[in-house]
C-alpha cells in the first residue's frame, strides 16, 4: 500500500501551519492558518464541478462529529490525506429514489423527509460513508485499493469499506462494497490533500447485524449460506450475534468518565483510550452446494436440522466425552452446537489480518511481493474453548484453516544428516492422520475462499462471513495435530476486542517510527479477558516501523504497582505442556513480577520465583548503562547443530530458551531475533493440562519502582511430545 507522508506542492507556500489532526473530540477546525496552494483541495475541486453540487451542499451541512461545530466541508479544505468517494448528482438521486421505494421518504427529493432526524441521518449516511480520513498516513489511489478485501483505515462512519474487481475481463471496473461502482473516467483526481473518486452510486453500508442477515438467509435458499444460517439460529446464537456496540462504554467515553492514561514512562506519550468498544464476529461457513453434495443432492431448501445432525453423527468424528445428540442444540456438548460454534470467532477479523504478516523471516510488509516462511495464528472459538489454526505460506496459495504440512525445518527428514533444508517452507507433504478424521486428506486444511474461487465474502455491520471449501470440524486428528506442534500465539490474538475495534497494529493517525500508545482503563473491563487491580497502567504499542524485536511488531507494557490477570487460550488435547513467555530485554526499564497460574482466577498459586524481565541471555540490565552478567548461558548459533542443541538444553535447565528464528528486528532481514541475546523465552509453567478448560495467568509487580515495565509479546504452548521427542527435536523456528 502506497505510503504518503508529504504533500506534493505545485505553488508557493504562503503561510506555515500547525497540523490539523481530527478525532471524535475535535471542536472547531481552524482554517485560518493552513497552507495555501495554487492547486485544488478536495473541497475546491468538488465545488468547481457541477456534477457534485448536491454532494457539496451536504458537505456544508454535516458536522465532523457530534461534538464538533466544524463541517465536513471545512475538513476537506484543510490539511490531511483524504480519500473521497464522491457521489455525483445522479447517484444521489438514485439513492433518494431507493429511499422512496422503501417508504422512508414520501417523494424522491430532499422535501420528502417527514422528520428532521431522518433527514439528518441520511445526510450523514451519504457523507460519512464517502470519506476516509487518512490523517498523517495515506490516501488511496485506485492502484492501492485492496484487490478483493477491506481498506485498512475506516471511513468517517467508522466502517471498513471493501473494494473488488468483479469483471475478470475488465479489471478497470472497481466496485466499492460490492454494489457501488467507481467512475471509469473521473477517478484518482489529484488534490493537494488527497484523492477524489467519482462514484456512480451512494455508498450506504447496511446496518443489518449478523443475526439480521442470518435470519433473512435462513428463510431464503437462494442465497449461498441458507443451511449454515439455520444451523446457527438453531443453536440459539441469534441474540449473541446481534451485539454491535457497548453502549456503557459509549456513555463513559462521551461524558469523559474514563480518561487517557498518563504519559508512558519510556516514550512520553499519553495512552489514548479507544473511542468505541464494538463487538464483532467472524463466521466460516460451508456454502449450500457443499451441504447438497454431502446429503445426496438434497436441495438446500429441504435440508433439515435433523438431516445435518444425522450426517454429523454418521461421520463418527465427534469423540469428545459427554457429546450429546438430542435436540438440545443450545447445550455446548451437543454435537450440532460443537460443530457450529467451531465455525465462529467472537471477533471481527478482516481477511488481511486473519494471518498477520509483518516482519517474519525475509519479509517486509511494505515491499515484499510474496510471502516467505509459513505463518500461523491461533484463535479461540465460541462455545467450548477450542483452538482454530489459521495458516498461510508461500506455497499454500491462500489462507487455510487447520492445515498441517510437513515443513522444511532442519529436523528429522530435513536435518543436516538427511536433506539438510532449514527454510521453514512447505515440503509438499502433509502430516499423517492421527486419530479419527473427517476425510483422508484432512491435514491439507480447509481453504478460506474468495472471489478467485467464485465466492464473495459477506460483510455485515458487526462481522464477516467467509466461505470455506470443506467441512470444518475439530476432530481427534485436528486436536492431535495441534498438540504435536508448537503453538505460538501473539498476545493481540488473545484479546477479541483488539480485532473487533481495529486496534491491532492500528494505522489510524500512525506516524512512522513512533510507538503510538493506546491504553485501557483499570476501572472498566474493555478487554473482557483481562482484569486489573488499582494502580495498573496497561498500554498497547502497535510498534509499526519502530524497529523492535517483537513478533509482528507490537507489544503490551504494564506500568505502576500492577496486578493483572489474563484468561489464556485453551490447549487442544490432554497432555503435559510447557507454557512459555516471550521476553525482550533490550529496554533498560523492564521490571520484575511474580507469576501465578491455574484454573481458579480468584485463587491462583504462585509459580516459582519472581520473573526478572531485566535478565537477558548474557546480561541483566538494571538501568541505562548499568548491567551485570547473567547466568543464562546464551551463545550464538554455530554451524554445529548438536552444539547449538546442547547450549539450549543448558538454558532450558534454568527455565530459558533462545528466541525463535521466525522473525527479524529489521523488515525484510534474514538476521533473526534468535541471534539477539536480549530476546529469550521463559518457561513459566510445566504441567498436565486439559482441553475445553479455562486457565488464567496473573502477573504482579514485586518492585517499588512504579516506572518499571512489565512486557508482553507472545506465549507458546508446547507439549512434551514435541520438546522431548526422541526422534525429532523441537526446531528453532
């Protein structure tokens, strides 16, 4: 995506200006001091072209926000990076025609509104949905539109727009939100503060929730997912999937009853709170034609809930103890409920972020044209707590669920004694089936399909529905395969609100090289799976382009006299696991905390001695310029794998491991963080663990210095059969 950091100036600069940064709390835009250019602003261009006269009138009528006296017209005349999808007069008239047909207005004109409130609402629909405010980051030219996905910055209505090219014979045809076409002639209009794209229709995303859409689909077999819609509703999930926004948070934020956190002790930036707390959902759905093929070509309209239950029973793969097959579909142990809830994540995840690519080995998220090593993310599904693996690689040609390839990882078949390949690419082979499976090739995984497969992704107000290529079931084989690999989970993946509110690697008002602190209050559970005691300051740092040695750039810092309890993701199968914790001690301000872990979050036993986050592989960093040798025994890898394994074995004996080989501190580099002595993993817990069980971890500061930081980046589950495998040792990746 093209990054824009400077304005292209064609005339003389007549005055210097303070930057105008817009937020929901903006009062009035001061336009008296802005740059003056010879060329057009977005507003001046629109005003000089008669086909936008109706739209321009609306821009002068609609305020920037509910707490602003400035109009959107003033905004588009000010400094910034704006992408304006400007509907022409004909598009607005067509939209008014549609409102009349729906009975919302009495005639297809601005005189047809029977209430000022409805008129005000429609004006905002047209204006807010047409503008993406890129702040200091970017505007969008058609060359940088997502091919078939969402823009990474929300519009002024806080909605993510999507773009697609539905006509394969003419890729110049671009459609926004699958219905509104961008003009073939008037697009990429250059303005000094952004770009203008003439629209042949008004962008007006539906306000239907997931429940609304599923209810409609369940009654109409002409759509793609009528069977899955009926299954979801049969499990009593309709009310859950209607949730959109936390109105209590809206009240607290709007009335300033929650406050930004004070300046981060290291970066001097205040921790800004999220403006909204949205709920979201991601549904992976089998299309109707898949069900029809599985049920003897029975038409989708005739497929009953009992048909599906009998099909699931007949597969013989539901082996979890206590599984029921009666008609109590709302019971989490019910076979239908288990099947359905495994398809749903309690967070809204755009396709671009299903698998997060940023700084993996050899990859640069800005410039790389192809993926490098295999990347996995793990999410906790709804219903019984279970893990869903989402995978993408250079070889996969798309995103897959529960894909288990044999990777060229320098071990076993690919060890120096055999094929000697250690690049972490797919080998072309897949793991053998272990336990009951849905199909013989189950380990290939289930593809998340897109328009190239002939299916559209469905975007609704509070979620996304992705079509999938085959039946998605948490079989015994799937659980065993997950247990047989190291499970690495980025901390942001653990918190659904980070995804639903577009906070993970947030780009809004992003400045290259700046931490851009976000924060969460101690007196409200914004992150539902995090509880904090008074005195805790909890910051999130996206870390984009900061050059940090973190997995996927971001990290969490907790400062103050903190005590924080986090619900952990589940393990896939009963067994003995290590729970590991990634630590980077490159900063001089890390602290020290006691770790607690267990099932009862209100009565967690302490685990070992306090964890000293100042201890790296070779040094214990006490303050700037003051360090002591550590006893960890870290040594750089050599060409002798046996020697490297011996070094790590000694580190493991005192609860340490080297960092993974999977990502690099510098974008596009092949010098991994494994080569950094200040990056290590800590083995916090080594215990028998059970599936379908919630475990909790607590971190409590043990230092008096309230400026010292707790650091959190990622966790790992690793079963004993992986880290003590006598035939193939755990790889370095």
